[in-house]
């Protein structure tokens, strides 16, 4: 077994359960726009047509006294029974308006 094989196996099992059957074999991480603010923000990373979101998160940094608080990290759409196609991040600068925070959402997408 190669290092890193386990996470891909986990994503494959998750993707199979999301689409109701086997077949998801290709995985790619897609990035959203990088946003910098001294307040709060929401940003998303989106899968391409035909892809399914299997997970996601954010890459963050703070400067000049900013302090990040991730208030939400979730798939979209949030409608029960829908297939997720993006990942949304909500964040605030706890010390705002002092300093800045920078957030970039990412999503792991699967396709057949």
C-alpha cells in the first residue's frame, strides 16, 4: 500500500454512497477564490458539471492582528436528498476591524 492510498479509498467509498452506486474513480481538489477582509466573509469552491463534492475545507491565514474564526464549513446545496456540488466556508475576523484574514475554500470532487 502506498502512502496516501487510504484517503482516496475513503473518498471513493463516500462518493459511491452519495451517488447511490459504484463508479466514482477520479478525484480532484478544486479551489475557490482567495478572499481577504478585515471583517467577515463567505466563499465557495465549486465542482465542474458531472462531479460530486465528497468533502472540503479552507486554507487560511491572518495578518496584522487578524484572528480567524471559521463559523461554517459545509457542502452545498444543503437541501435534504440533494447531491453536493460545492463546499462553502463562512469566517469572521474575531479582532475586526484590526488586521485581516484570508480564506480560500477547497472542495474534493469525484467523477466516474
